[in-house]
C-alpha cells in the first residue's frame, strides 16, 4: 500500500481514541460538577415515588438543549435522544432520557425564585466590578405565554443588561395587576451597581427609584416624558428658548455624532446643562443627586423620508454631553442585543409554554443560554451560527460551557472560524 494511505494499527487507533475520550470526559466532568454546584440548591418538586430521573440530569440536559437551540420540551427531549451516547459519559440517566412531559412537569413546579437565585450566583462569577459599566434596565413581554382559557395574561419580566460585557445580569417578574414601577426596585436590590450608570426609560423615571440608585452608589440617566407633565413641559420650553438663542450665557456641554448604516443616515445632537442653569425648576430636590438636564435631537434620513425625534433626560452625572450621550446610546443595547435576539434567535415570543412556573423558568434558561453564547468569543460568527454549532459539535459545546463554568477557559486566540 502507498505510504500516504498507510493506516494505523487497530491497537494504536484504539489507544488514540481512548486518550481523546478520557480528556473529553475529564473536561465535561469538571463542567458538569460546576453546573451541579451552581444549581444544586434547587429543590426537587416531585414526590419520591415519581423520581425516575435525577433532577440534575433534567437541569443539565435542558440547559445544553436550549444553548443548542431548543424552543420547547419536545426539542429538549429530542436533543437528549440525539446526544444520549455523549450524555451518558457524564450524566447518570438511570432510566434513559426523560420524556418531554417529564421536562414540562418538572419546570412547571420548580420554584422560579430559587432558579433565579442560582442564576444570580452564576452571573456573579462571570462579571467583575460594575464601575463604569452602563446598565440598561427594561421590560419585555413574552407574548406567547398568555392562556386565554385560564384568564392568564402574558408574562412580563424586567431585566438588567451589562452593555460592555453583553450579559443579562438579572431578571424579575412583574406581578399581575402591577407594573414596572414596583418591579424595578426589586431588581435593583439584587444587584451590586456601585460605580455603574443605570439607564431606564420613562416608566422607571420615579423619585424613589432615583433615590435607590444613588443610595447604592451608582448614577442614573432617566428618560423624561409626559408622565411628569409639569417638569417635562418646563424643561422642553427652556431648551427650545435657549437653543434658539444658541445657549448664550449658559454653561452648556454639547456633542454631535453622525452615523451611516442600513441605508440610513442618523445625526444625533446632545446638549446637557447643570440643573442650576434652569431657574425655578419644578421640585429639583425630589430627585436625589440630580446634577444635569439633557436634550437629545435625533434626525434620521431614510431613503423615502426624514424623521426627527426630541428626547429629554434627568441624570445624576455631571454635565458631560459625550458621556451622557454614550450612556443614552448604550441603553438601546438591551433592545437590540438582548430582547431582539431572544425573539429572533431564541423565538421567545413565539413560544407557547404557559403553564404554572414554566414560562418564567424557561425564560431564565434562555437568558442563561444567551450569556453562555455571548461569552464564547473564539468562533467569529453570529449567535445563531454558534447555537447551531453547539448542536452539531460536542467539542464546541464543551468550549462554550468552559467559558462560563470553569476558571481555566480555553485560549481565545485559537480561533475556530476558518477563512
């Protein structure tokens, strides 16, 4: 036989495969141990006689399946069946892969608060200091979670997003017959936001929320709209007058940015002034730490029309238009990089899981998967392509998990994407 086609002996091939398999099991074993440690505090909601599958097996398979693109219980079961040989290397699986009904029943009754605590503890191991981080807070309705027959409205959750690290930091459910005003303080209590800049839209522009943020040694940028009619009207009229006079005699900071993308051209202008610049401002002392007032004018030139939008903000930051403008711009990260991705890549709005605690628990697992995929930086492709690769390649799934569950992460210089 030609030298180029010479095959290895059966013994050598068996030994080589054995070495590779041992190394892989050791790696995934440490990851599995870390997973159990992070989610080990979750109590099994089942009675003893119905426990044919271990809770840790159910949790691990669900997490891996959702990272790989599972959108429901049948998808999770199908992932388990397809990967059963691999899963048996590090999971017990005393009765094989759980059925879709088993996954559904377990997550219906797992305490979402306990799962959320485990998620928070896991996130704390990933993030460093929040100093200088811009943290947008915003709500999202999971539209498919309503149940008309049961009179159940769609689940609405509030999330905090670390814009620089691209991680969901925490999630809180908005209770029925309530709104974001009561949920945001509960979310802030869960986070160490020392030194961070918190951005919230108009719903969260409340004096108590501003007070809470300042008390936690952070800064805020709050959108000011018509839900505070007297203050909004006063600020709007003052800025209109001073802009017409080119801010003569006013200590103003300004910044202008022009961006071109997606067949549109956007011009953003930001002006900020110290709160003392506006005489007789309506109840300024009600806003803890209030330092500056801001106006942002956005003009978008599209191929068929031009739009103009004016927005006002209250902030505890000093009057620095460039910094404040950056924080305002970063606020949209939670919409574009988190909420949009959850809907378009994870199909969250289309998901019809809706019974008991399962919508809230499944939503949290999606955010776990989003964080895990964002942390893996070696494969330079879209999140959807990363997701598909984890489904196809067990080694890449291990790499994704290594980035968030073991300290000795793989060398990011070893790029998996080939030209």
